[in-house]
C-alpha cells in the first residue's frame, strides 16, 4: 500500500516528530532538519541550497536570481509595517542577498472567507506602495479563497526575479579566514514590534519594525566592484542562527563581539523584560556582509551612504581556529559559543 | 485616520460585499471584479493582465514567462492526483499557455501545526515525481508553519519561469474572426474527481482527475511554427468561463457546438446526478488553442502525437457577429448564450 511504503521511507525520525510543530517553521534546528532531510532531496537540483536565500542560474546571456517566501505574519499590521511591506521587502531582500538587482515579483493571496474587504484593500495598497519604493514590478498573481477557519485572514506568497550584472559568486562557501563581518544596523526591532503588538504591550517609545528594502546598499557594493563573499539577511532565527549557518557551511569559525552589535536601548529593555535574546530575534531590514579585510573601509563608506545601512559596522572576523563554530566575546570579556535554537522564539513572525 | 481613508477609497461596492466570500476565489464574475477593481490596479505594470496566465518580458537576449499559483485543494489526495501534482502541473501549464517552455519552479509551503509528517512526505514525493515527469527543476523554496486552526494541513504556492524561443505574441487580443477553436480533450474530470472524493461518492468506474502537464503538445505547436493566437488552460471556471474571458478580451464572438465537446459518459452521468454543468467544471490537463483556419489540420496532427492531447478536436469558431459573446449550439440544434457564473460550483478545487 502506497501510504505504508511512504512511511517506511520517510527519512525524519517520525517517532520523535510524527507531526509538524511550530518549531519546524522557526528557522532553528528543527526547521533545518526538516528541510535537509525531507524537502531538499525532492529539490533534486544543484541550484537548490537550504543555506542560501535563492537560486542563481543563467538564461541566454543573463544571470538571474529566483527566490520565494510565504508570509503568514500575525498580526497583519504592526508598528513599522504590515504583511504587504514584508511580502515585498522580504523577497526583494532575498534577491539582494544573492547579489541580484530585484526586478519582478509575483504575488499569490490565500484569503480566508469572511476577511473584511477593507483589510484586503489596505494590504493591497501596502503592496503597491512598497513595490514602488523598492522599484520592483508586481507582474503576475493569483487569488485563492479558503473557507472560514481554514486560514487566518491573509497569507501572501511572493516570488521574485532579479538580475546579476556581475560575475561574483556570493554565498557561505566563498567565506575565507580573515574576512570581516559587517552588520548593516541595529538588530531585534522587528521581533519586538510583532511581539509587543501581539501581546498588547506598550513601551515608553514605540518600537517599530526595521522592515525595509536593502537592495540599494547591496547594489552600491556590487557597482563599486567590492568582492563581497557572502550576504545574508537576518530574518527568522536572527543574527545568531544566520552566523551559525554560514560558519557550518563555510567550515570556518566566526568570532563576534557583543559590544559591537547595535541593539537599541528600548529593544534591549523589552528583551530583558520578556526573556528574549536579541541575537535570535527576527529582523526585516538588516543583513551581514562578509568582505576581505582590505575591502572593509571602502565597503563601510558605501554602506554609510544609504539610509538603511547608515550605521553599518564591523562586528567580527572569520578565523580558521575551529570548524563551523560561532563564538562571541561578551561585554565582560568572557567568550561563549553561540548555538542554534531548536525552535523559535516567536511563531508567525513573518 | 488611515483606516477610514482607505475605506473611502476602496473601489469595490463594499456595501454589497463587505467581506471576502468563497465566490471571490471561484473564477467567476466576483473573482474578476475583485481582481480588476482592487488587485490589478496595484499591479501597476503593463505586464500584469488578469486575462492571461502569466507575464512575459525580456531579460538580456532571453524572452521569459513568469507565473504563480497557490494550491489549497481539499482533499489533499484524490483519484488521479494530489496537491503536489497540481502544484507542479498547474504552474507548468500556466507557463505553457504563455507559449513558454517551463524551466524552473519555486515552492512555498504553508503547513498547519499538527500535520502528520507522513502526509508531508507523500506530498513532497509527489512534487519531486511530477517535477521529474514535467522536466522542470524545483530550485528554491520556503516553509512556514501556522498554529493549529489557522491553516488546513498544507497550502502550496509555486511560481515558475519559462523560456519563449519564438517571437509569437500569444493571448486573447491576438484572436481573429475565422480562427478555429481546438479543445485538447474531454472535460470535467478534475472537478468530478474532487467532488466525488469530498462527498464520499462512488461511481461504477473511478473518475480520475485529468491532472497532467500540457507543455509538450504546446511545444510541438511552437517548434512547428504554427502561429497560435491564444492558449488557455481550463482550470477554475472551466471551458465556459475561459471562452467568455477570451471573447470579452478579444471583442469577437465565439461559437461552439455542444456535440463536439467531449465529456466522458461517467462524468456526464455524475454531473447530471449532482446538478453540475461540465462546461464550468475545473480541468487540470486541458486547454484550448486558437489557430487560423488554414493551420487547423497541421495543429491537430501535432496535438494528436502527444498522449495528453491525443483526442484534441475543433469545437468551434470565432466570428465577428457579436462582440464579446459566447454562443453554443446544443445537441438539439438550439442556440444559447453562455454566461459567466457569479461564483463557483466547487470551492477549493485547486
């Protein structure tokens, strides 16, 4: 019987996880296990890579990047953004992380029966506005409606196509010992903004999501011919998880310094109060760039010329001391190993 | 206040439809109203067209097609297919309808917490198998998990990129009076297969979905240089709705003959029993091709050489008698006007 045959072949230890849990979508260990053991083997293609934000291939004389993300954020509207701004910027940023210039987006809606038409209208207007800001075109789409109770207001999928007009290969496998690690700005705001809205918390100052497109600073680096080794945005799993992925894939050690990682004071306060570590909080307008030590000053100068990365700073360095490890020097001078969370701090963060 | 401002601008008569209904996703009048009045104006691009299956544009020296669809079919598994085969073939077919050769697919999962891991495994294996059969590569993906009760097992979005290696413009606006309308095979099986499974109905013979990729017969037409005017697959809304869309967009009248439209006897029986009109039932491996009268014999010969279109036949002709109307000559010799349904016969058919 087909079902039984499939069960026998299922490569995940389904005795441990017979069903999908929220942690399987959290960007941590369980999600990586699910992707690498079950889903990626089906993506039987040299272009599919769990450790990268998109696929890069050539068609004719053009080199293209292609990526997709679904957005299930709850609530739909939050300080600094909404599901529409996420759906545009998330996919724009994934293309940028391939070193591509974003061009075209598709947009698929899954609407729940009973969704107020006005809510849909606000989301559609946000998509339009954010596509204009990012300079991308929404060119094709799809709308499905599911019965009440089978969805949650609005889910959006966007896929994107971008162009690479340079010959660089960008990815964790290009990282080398001695590379400097540049972080494009402060971290943790998106995670705190979502959580505060969801829990009805109020802080002295409004903490807004950092949701923004980051392709323009990336374009600056590409246009200037900076040989960037690796780019990654810091969404689900945050800075900590991203650096671990890069360390594991590259086979190098990553050393960072806590004191150099910008966390806004109100964000740090909220994290302390709520027991979150900003290192693992999701961001929607932040990325890390790995560049050779001799390129750092030029790269920083370029990044500082764009508002979204005006506070970019070097937070660490790549070494060949230990394979695949991330270590952080704390403010007190002690060193700790950064580990991947098994699940996630917050479900439905994006 | 932002909310109020948006409400005032909302272009749909929200007094009539203050919330999204299942019919807004059904492929009929309400869906077209939603798309054309609310969503398409946000797709502020000459490439976005509600009446076409994808966008076509040039990058470098390549002409590409780009399309997306989300799949929310219920149940996940049905005779002749499953959500995985739909997710591959639906997008492959949309690319084919642009006259493109499908190359790369993205795949975004939205999983509901509690989904049996074995179910996911079966769907992933189906995606893999169907991508192999269609000869496309799954190159990039995304996985999100939503809390129990906020989704329904598995939703899948696929987006696809295809190549056009010819200069033809294919679409409803290319249709001309005198064109012959070729239907690639019998209709109604997908709709009946889903409904029968959902309702627990059994027929004497199993009625299987026609779910299949149709890009190979299309490729035959392109390779032979047949100047195809318009291609459309017959998914949501079925043959009836598709022809109305083409008639309205082209500005011509479409005349079809009921006797020439193949409906399997068991499908016709099921429709009669359940009060469905096969003309509006969804198909997942059927399309119409509009070709000049002088090209019909050659086109049919090519289509007959591929299994999926072995029974292709001419079902009608384009005339300039009335603008944007579809008329059908019944088996009894009478003529009736085919109208678009306002909603759909079956929700969550794909």
